[in-house]
């Protein structure tokens, strides 16, 4: 991996967030935004969350049922504060920076869900992420009644269990709904944020930031064959042919039967020519 990126203080902060007994997702995504934008807004965002909590807390008092609490949070976030999903520029990179989402009040489903969870937990509502394919949401519960699945990207709309099951069928998912509603581990949530960023960076040919994103993905799972492959390809785009070859050769060992292995081997030969020329 690239030495300059590894030396960045935001990368150290990211690694510290992962090493906690339970990985700190908010700190991790703020460190991602810090490194990629060269701007540390952690203090500002934590202060903003505390200010929002102080404003919401009096409204949540006296609300005893889970639906009442959810309605109060939804009204605060999506009506009073004006948070909304960014439908028009869905793939814009800013939608995956947690600081930008908090300050501009728009973003991707997973980032709005992280904000929702952070705020709800601060006012005593038990909730966690719902890692549906292609659409991250929030599940809230009171330990007594059926949980509620909340869609922060669509203004806090509550999904019924039938709607959740139908969505999974539409996506070709055979895993049971109950299994899909199991809280995702923090590293899975962080990896989804990074994959969204990787897609945005590659789409705009920002290979330096794509490489940094893949480095952090490989911290989460060093043996992820697709990430090893993509890191090798991106390093090649950055002119780091020798390093690129190392990762493409590693990909071939991790996934020798992959459908793209022939094209990857061909690409590695081209890189070899660049190294020896």
C-alpha cells in the first residue's frame, strides 16, 4: 500500500475507530471524509449532533409508544430539519461523506440511516441498520412490539414486513427476511460506505482516491479477491506498475477460477512490459 496515504492522520484515526471493542462507525466515516477531502470536520459534526439531540429531546419526552417516538424523530429530521435523499445526484461523491450529508442535509440511504441511528440512540430509541441490497435502512424496536423498518432516504417512510419481503424477492435474494433484519456488524456498514465511494471515484477517474478507498477496504478484509483485483487495476492506472502486478498476481491466487482471470493475466503481462522496459 502507498506510504503517503498510510501516514495520513485521518488514516490513523480510521484504524483506531476499527480497533475499539465495538468499531465506531461514525468516527470511521468521519475519518474517511477527512482523508478524502483533506478537511477534519469531526468536532463540528459531533457538535451538530449534540445540538440536534438537545432540540429533539424535549419533543421525544412524553412519547411512550414506538410509533409515537418514530413519528417525532421523522418530523424533526425530515420536516423541521429538512433532511432528504439526494435523488437528483445520487452518485455524487458528496453523498458518501458523512460531514457533507449532515451539513447539506442530503445524501445516500446509508448515510442518512447512520445519521438517523446516531440521533435516535442519543434520545433513547433502540435501533440499528438494515443492510438490504442496494438500499440501507433503519430498524427500530422497543423490545415488546414488532420492529419498525424506517426508510430515511424517503422521508422516514415505514416499511411493512410484507414490503420488505417483496423487495428482497425483487432483488433475487433468497435469504430469509428474519436473517436480513439481523443487525449488520460495524465493519460491514463501513465497507458499504467505502464501496459507494469507490464507485463514485472510478466513475470520475479519480484513481488516487479510489486507491485510498480500496486500501481501507483491504484493511477490513485483506483477502477480498475483488478488492485485491481492483486495487491492482487502480495502481496500474496510477503508473505504479510493479505494485499493480503484485496485487493482480495475488488476485490470481485468491480466485484462480474467476471468470475474468484470463483478462487479468493479460493485463498483468502488459504491466510487466512496462516494468522491464
